[in-house]
C-alpha cells in the first residue's frame, strides 16, 4: 500500500480537496486502484448538523454517511463510490477511543493522545484503504498547519513514514503564494513559514504545490525549493483556472504525476486523460448555452449546492452545452415579480433544504414552471413543494402543506415518516444513503434511466403522505417512481412525480446529483438540460 498525505498552509480553502482529487485522477488515469480520505479536525462526529452557510454542502455517501463536501469531489474525479470511513473527524476518533476505554480495552493503561489517539487514526486510514482494496490512498488533512486541532493527525501521518517506509509514503504540501499587484511580484515568505511549521512537527514535505492567482514562474519555484529543502523539480504551480476539471491536466503537464511515480517507486505509465481533455474542450468551447434558475434559500453560498452545480455541468458536457446558473432567492419570490425573476431562463430547478424560510417562494416558482410549461426539476424538498403546489392549485386541497412547515395543516400531503416520530437526536437519523426506486414504464423517468429500477441517494425526514397519493393521481399527478416494499408497507413510498401534459416536469425525493460524475452524468439532469435547451430553441 502506498500513502500520499496532502497538507495545507497559510490559509484554509486553498483547494486541498481539488488537489487531492486531481492527483487521484492522475493515478486512476495510470490504471491504479485509488481511494481518497478526508480528515476533518473538527469535533463533530460528522457534517450532518452543520450550517450550510458555514460549511457548505453536506455530501451523502452510498452507505448513508453525512460527510464533508470534499468527499463529493473525490467521487467525481476518481469515479469511485466512497464510504463513511473516507471522512475521518476528531469526534469519531475520540468517541471510539473513549468507548474502548469504557469497555476496558485499555485496562491498566493511561489513555493518551500518543499512542492511543494516533494509533486509532492510523488504523482507520489503513482499514479504509484495505477494505476498498486500494493500491494508493491519498489522505487530505483538513485545516492548516499550525491549527491546534490538527496536531494529533499530523503526528499520526508523521508516524506513517516510520511504519510503512519512505518508498511507500509521500508528503505533499499545498500553500499560498500571494501576488502583489503594486510591486508585481510573488511573495514566498508565507510559504517558507508554512513549511517551517510543518517541519516543526516532524514532517519534511517531499513536494510543494503553490496556489496563486496566476502561474508561478520557474525562478520563484526554484527559490521555494531552496528555502523549503524540496527538490527543484518537486515544486509545482496551481494557479486559478476557469474550470476545476482543468487542474489534473495542468498538474500533469508540469510533471506531478511522473514525480509521484518516481517518489513511490511506481512503474512509469502514460496516463489516459482523453476524457478530461474532451470535457475541458466542451466547457471552454460549447456548441450551445442555456440558462437555468435555481430557486433556493442558500443562494449567497453556492457551495451549499455544490453537487447540484456539478451535476448541471456534467449534463451540459453530455449535451455539449454550457449551463449558466441564475441564482434566485426563494424568500424574495414570496412577494416578488415572477416574470422578472424567470424572464431570461429556460429551466427552473428547486433544490433540497430544510426549514420554512422561502417555502412559499419555492411553491410559487413551481406554479410558474407548471403553468408556463418551463422545464422543471425538483430535488428532495423540490419534489415536496411541487406536490404541495399541485395539491393546492390543481387537486383543490385548500391549505395543503407539509407538517414540517404547518403542523396544523388540514391536508398534510407531506408528513413525517412514522419511524422518525421516535427519533430523539438529529445527527445521522434521516433516511440516508442508497435506496432503490422502482420506475413505472412509459414515464419520462423510465425514458431517462432506461431501466425499471435504480438506486439513488437520500437525505430527508419527510415523505409524500401515502393517504393522499390516490387523490393526487386522480387530479393528474403521475407517480413515476416508488420505493419497493419498505418494511410493513407493500406499496412503498413516493420517489418521483411528473406531469404528462408538460414538456419536462420531474420531482425526485432522492438526490441524484450525489452520484453524478463528469464521465457518467445523472440521467435526470441530462434530460432536464436537454429539455431546457429545447425550450431555449423554441423561444428564438
């Protein structure tokens, strides 16, 4: 097993996740089995209860883990399905060690950070790599070097070199190189201090990647190599790029893949990067352009909808088109001008979310899309508000709502699942991860997937109330997907709804964006973008 450890310095949010993903993509393009692990030093057990405005999207794995958004980057770049073990947090580590101590597994021992906490960290990393039969594990340490909460993790990865050998471990450090416009020069001092801090905890980086607004010239990279004790050919530049999928190509062009091969004693292999080259070509030179409105509540924090944006991008690549996003604040739609809000778009997407804020605005957005025959896609909560809108305005169920927003609604068309009534905690207690969906033949959904049953990932507590399904279907709503035979429920739960007299109107209780990949885009998103392009063409 080979291990690559990615650390960061100077400031956070430099793009360690993209660097980790890009390196994983380069190794995958060489034919290696690769996994990626994200270490988050916060004390939360997982990301499930964190605010989207603070932390961005909560990504959900197939086995139901609520994880950091970087896990989504890993899956998209590596084209692999990861698990809960791929996101390691301080909360998980300390909880496990404390539980072991309470069970008596450390009898007679004083439980300490070293070796008990660090051993737990190392064993969890090894276990994930072993279970996923990886040949190379790329491990990203979140935060920045110097953060007090990162110290146990840095100590653990330091020990890996002694445990596994120099030929099986590699330390890659990402750091900021500011560019001063006034003096027109790159400043390397922050990087020097960052590497010095890393060396202070016993880790000498083998390679350094410099983040900057534009390419760092060769003479500056040589200077960094000299002052950080890194070989000159092992300092790489990672400037800002227009599209994330350019990063693997940029790093390969500089020789990062070859350098990693040599450092880890890997066979020299010519990587197959044809897909990435074609994807970037389409993104930069699309044949068509279409504008999609996202009517949500976290529009000031696009990272809250990261997988959604990537799924639209993937669908655009498939349709050889650029998808432009117009952010529409759902709260502003409650009393706003819908004509103005959606004047220049050819598709309306209502994403998932929680809480009552902006709900009536989302319902109005659905009504506008339904009545004006504008392609519509509702994801999770988007399906639920579509059902509420249809129940009120088509099925004649006045006051229909979700009990999440109105516990006293006369028509609870969306209601809490019975198994959620006894739930006391919030973390990890929703319907999470992969669930099967049985698709009705002859529907839009069946045409998109081309099969009768699929699995998609979920993250929600509320469902379409089975007591209202018959009335909604009589009024013209098509239930095109259900969860087959959940325990005690023969008919299953509503997974997808659509309208037959509409060019494209689809709601999904799942989050298909979590399984969308640039090389394997999500079928509902591909169909949605295709319909939006057709709508755009019809307006010309």
